[in-house]
C-alpha cells in the first residue's frame, strides 16, 4: 500500500489477456463507518501502465477529499 494524503492505495497488475489489453488498476483503502471496518474503492477502469494507474488513484483521492466523488 502507498499513502497519499489521508488515504492508502494500491496499484496492482492483473496478468490477464496476454498483454493485449490494459492490465493495471488501483484500489483505495478507506474507513467504512457504517460497517466499522476498512473497505476498498475499486478504480473501476484499467490502464496501460503502472504509472497511469498511480496518477489516476491520486486524482481519485483528490476528488474524494474535495467532495467531488461519492463512491
């Protein structure tokens, strides 16, 4: 897990499709008050490179912190 601001996130590689399609994604760890435990927000899309997925995760966290994304 990597940390950005008050969130932790993970960029992961799914070895599928024999490299023919984007294979990188991310998930953001957050405290789920309703269930009183940690949960994850899945990035929901795939990226060609690890760096693209990392930038997307950081952008998603920025949106969460600004109230622009209610996942």
